[in-house]
C-alpha cells in the first residue's frame, strides 16, 4: 500500500511538492511565489491602515451627526454613504483623521456588563444559615413566593413587592440570605457593588445601571443584589461638585429602574447596607425597596445555631459544652463566630493535634475579642 503523501506546510515545501508532481515545475514555482507576494502585500497594506475610533451618536441633524469621542468631547461630523441609518445612542466607527463616520457597530451595549457584576448560581441552602429564622421567613415571602407561585398573587389581586432592603451590622449574614434565596428559587444571582456603578464621564453611570437591569431581564428569573447600597443611595445634598451630581444622576436612574415604565417581571432587587440611617427616603419608599428587614447581632440561641453550623465538620471532644462557649461570645456577629472556629483549628494545628480542645476555643474567643477591641480603638483614633 503506497504511503500517504503529506500536504506542504510552507512555501519551500510547496515548491518542492510542485517539482515532484507538476509536469512544468518552473511555472508552478512562479505561481506559488506570486500568490505569496500578493498575500504579503495585502498584509502590509492592512498593517499600514489607520485604526478606527469607536464613538457614540448623540444627535442627528439632517446629513450631519453629533458624536461623542471616548475622551468626552463632541463633534459635528459627516456620514459616509455606505453607513446605514443611525439613531441616538448607536456605537459607530470613525476615522481618526477627519472624524468621518464609516459604519455602524452592531452593538447596542456601551458596557460589557459582566465585567461590572458577579454572575453566579449560588448553592447555599437555608440550613447553612443559623439564627435568622424570622428574617428567612420574611425574605421568602417577598422574594421566593412571588417567583415560585405567581398565580397566588394574581388570584388575590395584589402586586408583590419589587425588592427588599437588608440592613444591620457587618458580618450578620446579609449576603448569605441573598444567595440562599437565589439558590432556593434557582435564579441567576447578579451581585453589584454600589460604588462601582459611579463612572468617570457624565451619564455613563446611569447607562450602566440601565444595562445591568436589561441584562437581569434577559437572565430572568434573576436576583440583583446591590451591596453597600449607601455608596450610591445616600441622602441627596446640593454640594455643587460635578462628582456629587454624577452620583445623583446614577442614583436617579436606579430609582427609575425600580419604579419606572418597564416592569421588572421575574427580577427581584435585594439591597444591603450597614448604614440605613443615611439612605435617601426615595429608595425605601413603598413601590421600591419597600420591605425593610433588619439583620441583628445574634442572641444566645442564634449564636449556638451558628456555632453548630460552622463546627459540624470539626474534630473535638464530644463532651465539649457548646452552650458555655457561646455564652462567652456575647456581641459576636456570625462572621466572628466563624472566625472563632477557624482560629481554634489553627491553635490545634500549631500543637500538632488533629482535634480541637476547649482551650483552643477559649484562646480563639480571646483573640477575636482582642482584634475587635483593637479595631474599636483605631476607629476612635481616626474619627474621634
């Protein structure tokens, strides 16, 4: 059986292949060389061509178009005859030399929204959250029930709340609650940090907010979780700076999305903040984030539930009295109770043990308390 001939990989192989197969190898060699030269000329011309600039259409005045270039400046320019019909807000390609519009970019979004948000499908269950049974019940009624059983609200004739605000001390479980309700409803979880919504140029923050909500509608059922809401929705004051005005514009776009003409459908909004006292009343009025749920510092029984959750996989003496340990964690948040379990495990590792003792937990509690006191002193020194 004859060996299978290999295809030529480059110009030299092509020429050698032509010598062995062609009746007139010189003509075949010239043809290959001409094709190679033409291809190289095309590449050189492509490298010499000037890059096009991506701009945005602002207004249209007959045959002229007002555009905004990336640095924020605006120009009235001509349109190429090959360019299709333009509308305000379209992205276009423009020559850098004379700013003539070459063609329209088939993209409607100004931002790649997924760079500004965290999109995930959480796997946290309600059993992994301890000491918040009342809060879990409330968030189920506001978020989970309308997504799972919308026919109940239609039969009764009421519209379910659009969103909920979780407020309380840091580390009390606000983000965990939001992720758990997203997992229980099999919804897309879109996490946004309030400070990232404020952009450099005028109007871009508002446009980003609009596109995030459009993205959420496409991913519905979805839950938009806005963390650190006070960074965006603080009480509006007339400072007079351009930065403060831009924050207000972005905030007003958020209000419009929460209670505007376009329905949110299967999109629910969950806001979280440590500073409810500085929020603007417009964002927490009925019709927007109208259900307010306080997430408190855990009490005696709640601390025990949280401690059991975080220590369930740890190796320790079965006679250990958890109740007595949690009594010494008065005022600890859920995150600090988790830190106690982690630190106790480190104390055991330092002593080359594979199990945790009562002394390890006591040392861990002392360490977390000392860190809390140190943070309090630093805060007082910083702000008085």
